C-alpha cells in the first residue's frame, strides 16, 4: 500500500469558494503595490459621495449580476443589506441587470442582420 501524498490529499477547491478570498494575501505578497492601489481605488469608488454608499453597493451588485461573479454578488449583496437595502431593492437590481444584459444581446444582434 502506498503512502498518501500530501499534495494528492488536498482537495481542489471549487471555482466559487469564499475561502479562496484568503488568497488575496498571496496576491498582495507577489504584487504589493498594485494590490494596495486596487484596494485604495475600490475603497474610494465605493465611499459615500454624490451617490450614497447603499446605492453604490446596489450598482456594484447589478454589475456583479451582469458579470456573473459569485464572489461579487455575495460581497455586495451583504454590504447592500448592511446599508439598509431591502429584498425589493435587490430584486429590482436583478431585473435592471437582466434588462441591460438582454438589451446588449438585442442591440448586438443587429450586426447579424442584413438590412431591408
């Protein structure tokens, strides 16, 4: 009987596994200046300004639905709720994102048409 190999015993995490977020530290270790700049930019972009933070989180959530990033959906849905967003607001955000994504398909579809 062969001895278990530590490398083979580690399970491959799924594509979406929130524990992967802990690896951001590894990214920061290998590219510290760029990661610091990204974190500062992200913080500034989502800070209160002419648009309140709650609405910025709803915007981020709509973008996350459109890009289909489960990490972003999870993070921004939680932040939006912390800032007082209701299920009704989040539901409307889902449908705005769906309408824009569908609109993109419709408008890009015109490129496949031959004209009258």
